[in-house]
C-alpha cells in the first residue's frame, strides 16, 4: 500500500523525535546531577518561560538545577514562578561561571548561535558536559550532543511542552509550569497572531488549560502591566520617531539613550514597539534601533513570505532569528546605522523585486 508522502515525513520525524527522547532520558538518568539551563541575552518571555518550566521538570527528577541568563530579564516577567532563582551572569559572574563549570549536563534554550550567551559562551564551549539544545530558530549549528531544533514550531516553550509530554507526561505539568509555558507561547506568537499556529499547538494549549492555566491571568501579567512612562515612550516613538521608507513598504523607529532616559526607560520598555509599523496596510518590514552604551540593538520584523528578516539580519547586522522576527547589532553611530539601513533596504528590496 502507498501512503501519501506527508505521512511518511511525519512518521520519520516522529521516530527521530522519540529516539532523541530516549537519549534525553538516558542523560537525565541517575540522581543528583548538576544541571545548568542557559538561555540568550535580552531574555524574552519564551526564553524565560521555557527555561523555568524545564527547570521544574529536571528538578522533579532529583537533579540540582540552575537557570542562567546573560543579562537581566524585563520586569514584565517578574511574576513568573521560579524567576527569583534565575542567575543573571552580568550581575553574579562568578556564580554563573561556577554553575557552568560544575555542570554535569547543560541545556541551551531558545537560541541557535552560542555567541548569544555573551560572556557565558566561552565557559559553555570549554565544558565537557553533554550539551542539549531545545530551540525553534533556523539554521542551528552542530555543536550539540543532542538537538531538539524545530524551526516550524512557534516557540521554544511549545517544543519544551512536547518534550515534557514525552519524558514525564502532561500530568507532570503544574499550574506554575503551565503559566511559564503559556507565557512563552503567547509572547512568541504575538498572542496567537503570527505564523506557526497549528491545531497541534492549540491542543497543547488545551493541555495547559487542563492543568489549571488561566489565560487572562498570564495575558494581564504580561500585556497589561506597563508603566505610564513606557506607554508614553510608545506614543513618542510612533508619533515622532517612526519613519516610513520605500513607498510605505518599510519603516523604522530609532531611540537614542538620551530619549530613553527622558522617558525613564526601564529594561524591556521597548519590547513590542517594532511590531506597530506593521499595522500599516502594505507594510512589509519594520525595524527598531535602540542605542546602548556599546552598540545599537537592531530588531526586525516582517509579515508574510516576501521579506525574510532572518536573511536580512544575517547579511547586514551580523545577527539572525526567524523569517518574520530577527535581530542583530550595529557598531556604527545611530545616524550611520540608519543610513546603512536605508541603503541595505534599497538593495535587499531590489533583489526580491519589491
Ligand atoms: P528581538 O527583536 O525580539 O530582540 O529578537 C527577535 C528574534 O531575533 C529573537 O527571537 C532572536 O531569534 C533573533 N535575534 C535577535 N537578536 C539577535 C542577535 O543578535 N543574533 C542572532 N543570531 N539572533 C538574534
Ligand atoms: Mn523563542
């Protein structure tokens, strides 16, 4: 009997996934292992949510777990269960290095390039502990002993849900873990507005609801908890700082350190700003430039298939990410960065015929 190819692909993926789960179970066997869970610089809801949920499962298997981040997470994640024990490498460098150096097993969450771990990268690469990747970014490198890399999945939190389901069963998910995972899924999908929304994802969310998740609680904690100065900075950014290019097909917002100081800027305040220009009809790509002491942080977003910002970020800003959401850095001044961006957009859009 001949099966349609789609089933064959699915079956192969399933077999591969289950093989990996067996290897993961092997790594998680034994007791009292020291396990480090690390995630990327400027950790977002998905990085933190997936790491905290995974830490709870690994801890429940009898291991000593630490969650490590290069720098501080935004305050809209303060409510998350387990966040108080996260080790911030920039603030406690010795402790972070000690946790990595002494780890028997390392999980890397929500990133593909290890250099997104900043100062932790070299210690991680020097460690001989098995290294496991749990992620949904495109083009992961090969330097992992075991790799759960699913670029077709909306978030690392969703990948983590599937791994937990396979390793420990859905019943192992506590309300707190359900909130951690849902926060990751919700923030990385823009509250279920972006690509990669599938029936399977919604069934996973149903699974989280069955474990006691309250969706409005998580939504309000993340999206309705801004400071007045953040909302005013958004108004300023859109009203005064948004520039539209290329016949309304591209836009950018830039914020200098001075402007942010004037608006009492707190870490995470500019999160989401880059999405607003995409609410304009016909807009294909949006960029946000945030000035920091060392470089300009570049955030890029697009909608649909025409503009692949992962490629754009890699080519022009030494970064990467996903087709519709990517980022990178610029070491030029803010004005030079904007000029460079305009030239890059002209070149890129000409190439793709926009
Ligand atoms: P954001 O704009 O929210 O900072 O980042 C969006 C996505 O772009 C992230 O999920 C991440 O995949 C990717 N990204 C952001 N900055 C960088 C970077 O400097 N390097 C790489 N490789 N990816 C980045
Ligand atoms: Mn993510």
